[in-house]
C-alpha cells in the first residue's frame, strides 16, 4: 500500500477519533456488509429463457452499449470482473429466466438442477445467491396480469412458478450456507382507472397464500414481497401497492421490499425504514435511482442514498436489512454500472458509520438543535474518502477511479469481441 494512502488514513483517523469514532472498527464492520448485485444489469434483463421475447410488464431498458452478456458463462465472467473491483464479499441476485440449462422447460417447471452451475460458481467465488420469480416477458403475462389474473388456469401457472422459485431459493441457501432472499414482484395492474379495485387484490392474496403454503426452511430462504406505485401499462392501478403489501407482509410474517423507485417521484424510502422495522422482522432494499419515475438509473451518491444509509446506521437496523441493487442501464458499460452503483452504496454506508451518532443523539435529546445542525453539516466535509481509499487498498481492489482502466481493458479484450 502506498505510504501516502496510509498517511492520509492516519490523519483522518485522528479527526474522527476526536469525536469517539473507532475508525478501525468501522472498516471492519464494513467488510461484513453484503450487497446483492443484480444479474440483470449485465444483459439488459434478457435472461436465457425465451431471450428473444420482448420485455413486458412495465420493464424497459434504453441504450445499446456493446458487449452485453449473451450466455451464462459470459454473465458470470462479467460479474467476476465487477466483483474484483468492489471491496468485500457480496451476493448475486438471479431472476428465474437466468437458468443455466440445456433442458427446454417453462417457468413453472424450473427446479434446483437448472441452477446447479450458478451454485457451483458461487461456491468457487465465495458468494451468496438471492432469487426472484420472473413474472413478466411471458405469453401468460402479456395482458398485464399474473397472480391476480381472473383466469384460474393462468393464476395456477404463476403460482406454480413462484412455488418452484421458493424451492430454488431454499436450495441456494442450503448449498451456500447463507440465507437466500426470494423476492416476489408482479406487474399486475390497469392502464386506465378500474371499476373493481378489490377483486384483483383478493385474488393476489389467495395466490400468495397458496404459494407460501409450501413448507420452506426459513434458515435457508427468506420470503419477500415488493410493491410498486405504477408502471408502463399500469399507470392508473397496481394490484400490489405499498399499502397492500404492508398489510400482507405484517399479517403473514413476510419481509417487505422497498424499492427506491417504486414510490411517488417526490416520496423517499429513507423515512419508511424505521417505521417498517418497528413492526416487521426484516427488510429488503432495492437501491436504485429514479429520475421522475421508476427509471432505475445507476446509483449515485445522492442525498437519498446517504439518507438511506444514515437511517440504517443511526437506527442500528443493518443486521435486519438485506441490501440489493436494482437498475438496468444499457447506455453505458454494463460492468462499470455495477461497480459504480455498488461502490457508491458502500461509500454511503461508510459515511454514515463515520458520523458520531451517539453524540448527535445526545445533543438532540438535550434540545440543542443548533449544535445538531452544525455538526451534521461539518461532518459532510470530513475526510471519509481517505478511509475509503485505505479500505479499498487493504481489500486488494483499485483505489479511486483506477478501477475504470480495468473495466476499459476488459472491454477491449473481452466485450468488444462479442457479437
């Protein structure tokens, strides 16, 4: 490690230690945090089952940057490259359409054997795996409804698929020694205002209850449900709204997923975290960056990302929160998008951990709001970057923007040669 990095780190430590912050402990704690990298950033949400079908379910990817992964082997290689530039040991989040198999199967026929290569790879890399049923881009979802569909035969297909997904998630957790989060999101909704808002929600409730009736070991797989405000084709009504899933998750003991882009454009999720975890056991986060709607831009270190990190740290909520990323940008290098988003998420958590939380709470409780505001603002310019650089160097990954040259080299050597 360069001496200049060590010197900057030591000077930063002195500043933080004046406020009782144990920087070495903070760095050690940061190494234990796992971010779940979403596989679908690597290929623009195409997957390997029915990969020629157009995206549906309100999902759209813009851009045509060359070099996206076209096979499971290419996707795993790209993930390895991204993970080599990110400090820490993390997880990869798979959608069902990313099955690695020569068998011709439909979504309701998927089984653990179709993901054996993914599990073997995760073992070799020391990674965990999360999972998601794919309730979109399929003929049985083309009219915009899946688990709440009025046709019982179509509902049964999606129920079978979600049951199969839970078994796959359980297989991941059992094989890899760390729980796999299985997150259910469906695009069901109406483009225009419906007459009957209740019946689809009754059907969705019944479908979910049937899915969760199968016994799955909670030590290996964690059930999560994800809401959405609206989407393309469901602008006026979404069956699985925030209020629906809040009630469902609380009454069924399930984990809820807060996606940063699934709320009103002026609404943030940072203020919701403590409210949910006051009553719910666990939380799943999909960290994204909406721009006017759920556009899933690459995560930048903006105000909301920092507030999410601060809320988790200040409330001591990290141990009960699973953090995943969810964006898909086809306009830039696919690997760079993973690296930028993950490193920013980790940086935000580091910044939050380098605040004198106990001191700030004491000041607030004493009613000294002047000092509270003054210290919060001053700490924004404290040298967290020196700690981050030290952490990266100590983790064996590039410091600062040096990772970009590695991505460019990989693009020249590997991505540019793909058809």
